């Protein structure tokens, strides 16, 4: 999954069910492919995971996510 706040929540839920979850940093999938926006995103993620040098993001706990939200400035 591509890492975001919701992905961390689902990663915790799926890990509790016994699945292995790996999160990809959101800016990693860069190559451009044709097709719709969703299709391009799926292709970029599949291509990024197949790279041998791919690094993954650790799953954040609820407390870590709360700290992240508390430290971000409001954007209006």
C-alpha cells in the first residue's frame, strides 16, 4: 500500500488478521504510464515494489500518528 494516514490504520487492522503488510513511501512510484489516474497509480505501485532496492515505511502506531498530527501546522 502507498503510505498515508488511512493506510497506516488498515495496515494495523490487516496485520492483526495475520497478513503481511508493506507500506511504500508516497513519492516513490514516479514513472508515468498511460491510462486513467487509478490505472497509472496501480501500475506505478506494482513497478516500484518490483525494484530490488525498494525501501518500505514502518507501520505507525496510533500514538505516532497522533504526534504527527499534533506537530503539523494548519494549512488553510
